[in-house]
C-alpha cells in the first residue's frame, strides 16, 4: 500500500526536531484526524532556507510527508519554497494512497504557515503567499482535496 520512499521517510525521517530562534514557525492541524505538524525554518538574509526541521504528531504518512517536504525546501529561496505544493510532496514519495493525500496537505500548509510567520516577523510581504489556515480540514481550494 505504501511506496518504498514513504516507508523509508517514515522509518528514517529526515530533519526531525526543532530550531531554536527559528526565522519562522508554522503549525497546522487537521481537526478531522487530529494530526498536527509544525515546521521550523532558518532563513538567511538572502531569503534562502538554510535549515528546516519538523515535528509531527500524526500518522505515518504525515511523518513521511513532513520529512520529504523538509528536503524539498532546504536550500531553496522563499519564493521557490512557496511553490512546493502537496502534489510535489506526493510525487517525491512516489505516490500516496488516496485516503492519505490529505496528510501531504499538512506539509504544504505547515511550510506556508512558517513562511507567513517569517514574513510577519520581518515585516515583509511574500508575493503569492496567502494567509495559511491553521486547520486544513476547511481547505477547499486544492486539486487533490476531494478525498473527504
Ligand atoms: Fe491525518 Fe495523516 S491521517 S495527517
């Protein structure tokens, strides 16, 4: 049911933990399954993500999507990072079972929330970044969302 990559990221998650004095922290949850994901970003003066860590209290797929999402945004600029969608996260894992696609939305939203927090702290506006939701359960504008 799960791909090798999902199992690998689940059993051996990358970048798990937290960053002290992070440039941005984003926490999102899904009230329906009760899972919570938190992303920490360390962003330098050129808007490049130098480090990223996550903490996920959730299902195995949520752990795997958090882990792969940290790899996808590390080293990217803020502008590049906002383009990392849940679809990209699913592709990087070679797919997720349909009932688990919502777990990848948590990863996308947690990154957006952390970027939003960074922008607020710095007093800047990130082009193309919308205010993230703290609960993805009422998220209706995603292509792969029809799993509910
Ligand atoms: Fe909720 Fe996976 S079941 S995030």
